[in-house]
């Protein structure tokens, strides 16, 4: 399953909503038998990186969104959450 474009509006940030939403997605995926949840975020979304890593996602790769992204060294980070026996 892919988690795509999760966002919390500025006025509601800092209240744990993104963490709750992400946990809900993980529960939804697990309940439906998905073995893995993947997502992509950018190098500038540091808070998102901390959130995902704090929830147990592993960074599994990087890429560039375009030739311009390559020239500017603007990277996308790819994350993966694998459900295991103890999750």
C-alpha cells in the first residue's frame, strides 16, 4: 500500500494529527493484509522524515524528481514500513 500526499494544514500542526493519521493508515493496511506501506517525501520535509522514522519507517532509497532536480541536488526519499510478527 502507498501512503500518498498526507498533509495537515498549518493551523492544525503540532497537535499529533499527522502521527494519528499515519497510525490509522498503518492499522488500515494491516487489517487488510498488506505486508508493506511505502511513501515518498522530499529532502526539505524534515518534520515528515522525523515523523515517519519515529513510527518505524525505514529509508530505503533516494531519487531525483527530474533533470532539474538532479542539477539542484533536490532529492526524494523513499520509505518503507514492513509489518512483522511483533508489530
